[in-house]
């Protein structure tokens, strides 16, 4: 990530908002589970939205606090930030196109939901657009960026087969059956891959104009 004072200020504000959203969502989820911490953690960490927002928060925290350590250097890489930006944007895209309105939310529940599905993706998009050096992005990297979402889907299907519960309707094997769930998975992976290619293309074009 490009290093200057405004970039750091932007990262600080962003990480505070994302950690707040994650903490708020956990508190609300804990209330729904009658204070059962273990049960809450199991449900909380089953959602790609939560895991990806945690990844966003960890990325920014590492950049801000551990810039000279191995973890800070890893999360400062343009390829790492670009991949995370794509992950969180897919969270926002899928939620707003296919999941919004399935559950009616009010009050703090609605606030946490908007922070995790709308504000966080926009913050990371802004980070990528204005503060990330995109000159060295390579189209071959797009395949490697699929590992995280693919691992999530595989582990979710395995978990669902054991406990008969799925966090998202489009991978609910019980209701859809394996063929439909696998097809949906392929479509989602295609979205990740195409968005990755688009970001690499845009990144190269933006850097060529600088």
C-alpha cells in the first residue's frame, strides 16, 4: 500500500469502523443465542460475510501496527489487498442482489448489516482505488485468489453435511440438492474470477495513466 499520511488516516478510520461492525454483530448474535458464547461463535464464524470482514480488519490492523513484520509486509502487498477487496465486494454484491430483504432487520441489527455488507466493501474499494500500487498485478494471480472462497464453500458443505445447517440458501444442499448447490458454487467462483480479471485490468489501466 502506498505510504502517506492520508492513506494511514483512511486506514485507521476504516479499520475502526470494520472492527466496530464486527463487535456489534457479535454482541447482537450473542443476544439471539441467549448469551451462549460457544454457540454464538460457531454461528458467527460460519458466515463468509463475517470471515471476510475479519480478514479486512486483520489486513488493515497488520498494515497499521506491524508494517515492518512479515505479517505486515504480506498484507501490504498489492496482490493481497486486491484479493481482499474482491472478496469483500463479492460479499456486498451477492447480498444486495440476492439476499437483501429475505430477513427484515431493524435498529442495531440493520445498522450492523449495512456496515458489514455495504460500508465495509465501499471502504475497501476506496482503499484499493486511491492507495494501492497496482502496477505489478498479474492476470495469473486471479486463480490463486480463488483458494479462500473455494475453501470456504468446501468446508461449509462438509459442516452442513454434519449438522444439517447452511448459512446461505444458495449452498443449502438439503433444499437444493448437490447438483444445484455445486452449480451455484461454480457460478460464484466464476464471479470471483471474472471480478479478479476486471480488477487487474482496471489496475493496469489506472497505473499506466499515472
